[in-house]
């Protein structure tokens, strides 16, 4: 047994919290030999519900779970953390525009970024799930100047997994046989789900499926709008699949991406692929397993793909502009 890893989850009493917590406690991020301490953060009105989640976690008697802390104080939650999931935020209300949501949730991430800066380990990895996750990540990162920017990322793993699933179903094969789709841009419906570098059973996906119109007219909008389709079907937003993706994202950071494959993560742009420096943008990345990531270089776009990606980059720039006073 190695020493315990300290993991904080904000929004611990929410839907995604409920799905992700048992999986972290069961060792799915750090492996079967690493105990975990879970620190759950909520707003004061949700503390009672959070205590209930804590009781249920206790009742699982997970062999790896060393301690559960429930709190409404970010500095208690983030103290000495190795991994922080920023999940908690307000959902979009009726009639709210995307920019209203950005303004509503932005201040949560200034305060939480500052608390991370003050009390977390300097090596902590922070993964932002709460929407709009790219821009919330940018805000948190800017408020934690003592932590390397590379330690912040936002989640597009769910979109990546949705792309894998759509390609597998269309090709009539198993999810395992699909490698290397890419989500470029924002975690929003402007994202560009790119199939042109993906493979299915070792063959290029484009050739295997052989129907360009399907990629452009079905695959792209299905992946972009999958969240909405889940809400329509279930009456609630994706939680099980979002939690699963958040496990995958952290698993890749701490265990590496398999040889010959990449995943998609929204990380700070270094100017790669013409994305303005500093934007938190989804790219194909590889991970070594030490918490670091690298943007895959040298991939080509078709004119169609470049146009799609540019639309998403423009949206990210507008979001950054909308929160410039919070950066
Ligand atoms: P829920 O509304 O079920 O839970 C959110 C929880 O966060 C609530 O319990 C609330 O009390 C808590 N919270 C609010 N403000 C907080 C604060 N300042 N500190 C701590 N906790 C706080 O939402 P859920 O379905 O769990 O979704 C959480 C977030 O994930 C939302 O912003 C949602 O839009 C986002 N998503 C992001 C996805 C992605 O791929 N990046 C996909 C799934 C999901 O839609």
C-alpha cells in the first residue's frame, strides 16, 4: 500500500457527485494499492444531503477509503489535495443565455481557484467539470498563480467517449475497436468532433464507414447535441456518463494513455493549431501517467474541419471576453 491520495469533489451532493464518489473510493483513479481520502464540498443548504452521501460512502466499507470529510469551506476541502474535481456549479435556468451562466458561475471559480492556491499541494491536478467548463477552468487557473497552469484541465472526455460510441455503433463493432477520435474546441455545441484521424478495427474510420455525408450530417450533430438528447430522454442531464468520463480523464492523467492512442482534454493553449495562447481549448493529448499531458502535434485539417474548429475557437474567445474582469 502506498500513502493515501487526497481527492476533493465540489458539488458532492449533486448527480455527478453521487455517481463518481463510489468509483474513486473503489480505486478506479489511483489503482487498487492506493488508499484515498475524500473531501466533499457543498454549499451550506446542501450540507445535510452531503452528510447523507457521506453516510452511504461509509456504509460501502470500501477497503481503500481512509477518511471522508464533508464541508462547506473550500480551504478545508482543498487542503493538501492531490486531485480536485470542480463539479459543483449552478445549472442553466429557464431563459438563461450561455453568457448569463458564465457570469453566474464565474465567481464560484475565482474563490475556489484562490483556495486551491492557498492550501492545496503545489502538484495538485484540478479537473473542471462544472459548466461552462473551459472558461471556468480559465478563471480558476488564473486565481491560482502558485500552481502550474498545466495542472488545470477541463473535461471533454465525455464528448470523446460519445464520439467513440457513435463510431462503434455505426460500424457495428465494439467500443474497444475505435481509437483516436478528437474533440476540438469548446465543451458546447460548437465543438468539432473529428473522425478524420480515428480508426475502427485498425482501419481509417472514414474508409471503414465510407459515408462522408453520415459523418457531416449525423455524427457531428449527434455528438454535439448528445447532452440535450439525454435531458429530453431522462428529464435530467448526463450524470452516470459524465462521472465515468471524469474517472477516465483522471485515470489517463495518473496512469497514462495507452500506446498509440490519445484522448481529448481541454488544456491551456500554447498556440498549437492556431488556437490563441492561454485559451482553455480541447485538443488531442497524450499522457505519460505522471499527471502531465502533451498536445498531439502535426495533425491535418480539411477545409471543412478547420472552419468548424474556428467557430468553436471564436466562441471560446467570446467567453474569455465575457469574464475578463474575473481573470
Ligand atoms: P447537480 O445540480 O446535480 O449538482 C451540482 C451540485 O453542486 C449541487 O449539489 C450544488 O449544491 C453544488 N454546488 C453549487 N455551487 C457550489 C459551490 N459553490 N461549491 C460547491 N458545490 C456547489 O449538477 P450535476 O448534474 O452534478 O452537474 C454538475 C455540473 O457538471 C453542471 O455545471 C453541469 O452543467 C456540468 N456537466 C459537465 C459536463 C462536461 O462534460 N464537462 C457533462 C455533465 C454536466 O452537464
